[in-house]
């Protein structure tokens, strides 16, 4: 599998696809805070806080959309 | 004139170009070195994680032009990815033809794509890997777009270095 990286696509089942979004969220949080944070020493803490907000927000959005599609007449 | 008010001049066009061609280089140019390293590592890792997931055809100008446009904003990363996928595509086109049965009424473009995918075989990118791979590489480009704007605006405003240095320079007599 390692030899095929960067040449062949990786087989991904639909369940692990959602988990793969977490590193992407981390990258977004890191780069956004890297350009916005006033004191660079506070970067790790601010990235962690932003990530928590993002994950909670996405979970809330997912739950909300599920409720709509489940119970909307 | 106090040496603390003599900050290096920077050109916003150069800052923007550097920020595009190598993610983080624009911030390095304007004196924000730690942020430059963080940006360089994060955007590079995000882009190449996408290519690792999706394989060599992740950067695909022919069939995914919008994702391709986003990937090109990563500068050298996108250009290298494009070069690799072009080399793979050209190699396939030089090989013998493979006859593929396409349904009646299939558009020529879709028929061509089906033929290319048949040649690619296990290198062809299908769901869900294609979405995730291009999300990684495309989002890396969009993040770099944000960094390009940031570096250009900071340079245009004449700001240089980290925040604490600017505050020290503003104090009467300058900082230590």
C-alpha cells in the first residue's frame, strides 16, 4: 500500500470518509490561526479551540439536517 | 532616525507572488518567519495528503477543471502534481488503444473519459476517494489563497515582522 501511495488511489469506505475530514479541519484551523493570531505562542491553544468549535458546529449541522430530513412532512 | 523605525520595505506584488509560488514564502518575505514555516508545512502536507489518497490523477485539468484551478493556487505543489498527471496521461495515450463499450447516446467527452479510465485501470480515481482527495488538494489551494491575500495586504500596509516588534517600535525612543 505504501508503495502505491501517490500513484494509485486508496480504497476508502464511506464510513472512514468522515473521519478523514478531521485532518482537513485541522489544516484549515492551523492556517487560519497562523495568519490571524496576534501572538504566535498562542497558536496551539487557539487552533485547538477553533477545531472544537468547528467539529461541534458540523455535528450540530449534521444533526439538524438529519432531523429535517427525518421529520419534515 | 531610530533603527527601530527603519523596517525593510517590501513590495506587495513580490509578497503575493512568493506566497503563491511557495506557500509561506510571502510571510517569510515580510518577516513573519514562524508563521511562514507553519503555513508551508500545513499547506504542503494537506496537498500531498490529497494526492496520496487519490493517486497520480488527483490533479486533473481535463475532467476536473474547477478542482484543478483550486489546486494550482498551491503554486509549486500544484505544478508538480499537474506535471506528474500529465506525464501519466501522455504515457497512456502513447500505448495501444483499448476498446471500451460505451452505451448508445454517450457524449464523446464521456466516452473519451471512459476510455481513459479503462486505460488507467487501478490508477483511475473513483468515489469516494476522488471527493476526499480533491477536497484535500483543493482546500490546500484555497487556504493558500487566503495566505496570498494576507501577505499582500500586510506588505501593502507597510507592516513587517511580528506584532510585538511593531509595538516596540512605536514606543518613544524605541524598544530594546
